[in-house]
């Protein structure tokens, strides 16, 4: 393809390969023209630099620690209870509405970058997924990642899944920002490694971060914001605990009427 023909047609990145030996004849004005055309092709807004089109546009991803999200969110929405609210008592009114609201809150922390996807980390409550987990897994743009529950009802393997995904996406230049819904200090290593690859890491807390987010994790993040009690109250329902019948006190056993 002749250089003169390229000056008067829209930019096509394949055209650069068709130049062949003519590429050595590029003058400064025409090189600037190519850069301008490539910039407009790759980005909605101009980027600085000689070869901005060689850097792919990156967005952000959301990483949700569901155990933290429900425990801290329930306390924010319904207040502290004795005995504490259990996970089985909390249900989501609408998975789609909750996810949309979560993405809206996360986007504000990143300057409204494009969203790659939401990674949702939870533990299997038994041999099959819960209704809330099944509903989330079917939503577009959501990747459900499941660990396991031990005999004490504690999540196992979830933290390692979060750490692995954050580091892999950062290393592969798939994201420029990570929004993490967690309070667990064990994720600090993922923050440090992601930041070493140039990724900005933001904590999106459930309720008051001074009460449920590790101070060292907050110090390691690029920003800390929170979803407030009203947010969780609009998306969570609380079911009263099932009443269990207690045995009659000694000496007061029920008697059969005579």
C-alpha cells in the first residue's frame, strides 16, 4: 500500500504491516498522523505518548468476600444482635438489583472505568449451592468462586482464591484497578503484589471500616470507601431464628389428664 493512499483513508492497524519496506520512509509528519489515527481508533479520548495504541485499555474488577459481605453487612443493616445474626438468617431481596448497586458504588471509586467482571467468593453450605449462590452464578458478568466450609462453619480456601485472582489479573495487565470488598488482613499480600504491577487497589467496606476492616489492610490500600447501613437495609432481608422447644423444667413434666 502506497504511503500517499494511507494518508487519505481511515486508520486500520493492519495497514502498518502492509507498508513493508516503505516503513523506513516515514517522515515525522506522517508518523504523527499515524499516531493520531491509532489513538482515535484505540481510545475514546486522546492518550499521550508516541505509541499509545500499543497499550490496551484496561478497566477494573470487583472482588467480593461473601463471608465478610454478609456478616458485616447484616450488622450494618440490622445492628448488633445477641446471639449474632447467622448467615442462614440473611437473604438477598434481588441479586440483580444488589449487584447493579454494588457495581455503581465500585465504579465511583475508580473514576467510572469499564468493568471487567465481578468475582464472588463464597463457600458451599453443603452438597449443593444455596439459592442466593445459584442466582448470582447465573448473572452475566459474575464469576462465582467457591471454597468449602469446615465443621466449625468457617470458610476454607476462599482467601487463596482471592489472592490468586487479583495477582493473576494484575500480572496479565487485565485491570488497572481492583475494588475489593473485604476486611481480612490475609489479603494484604495480594494488594502489595498488584500494586507492584501498577494496579490501584481500593477497599469497599461493608458498614463502618473502622470496626470491620484490618487497619494494616486499610493502610495498604489506595483508597477506602464504604457501603452504609441504608445500602444493606435496602438489599437484605432478615429471617427470625427458628424457635426450638425447650424441655419442661424438672418436676414440672406434663401429665396426662385423668
